[in-house]
């Protein structure tokens, strides 16, 4: 009985954590390429005579920050803070969205 209990505990512990998006390898990001450990950040920008265009760039994910698909308040603060307008503020940060290795940020 004791061996079975330990097996259940080990399986439960192995199943926890590590569920985030892998950040290994490169990914295309607009006109550039993001490296391992980076997300592709896309954000709308208002351009005179062109309307709203999407710009993009690579953000390095802080050590210990788990990247998961999320929306707004469900996103970890370490991810929300990667959005320039959200860093340390409350600027429309409910619009932050992560899907795989793409980070959508509110524009300005």
C-alpha cells in the first residue's frame, strides 16, 4: 500500500508545473526572428494616413516566468509587464493576450 501511495505522489508531482509554452528555438516575428527564450510581441500603432498598423518585436521572457496561453488578468504579471504600456501601470492591460509564443499588447 505504501509503495502505491508513493507512486501516486510522484506521478502527481511530475504532472505539476512544466505546463507552459516551450521557448526553445526561433520563431518568425514580423520582419525579424525571435530567439529561444523570447516571445513575439505584436501591438497596434496609429499611423497618420495609414490608420492602425501592427508592429512587432521580440521580448525576452524573465527567468522563472512561465509562459501560458492567457487573456488579460489571467496572464502572469511577468508577461503583462513585457507590454510597454502595461509595465507598472493599469493601462488597458486587460487587452493583453498570449497564444503560444505570440504576445498581443494594447497599442498607443
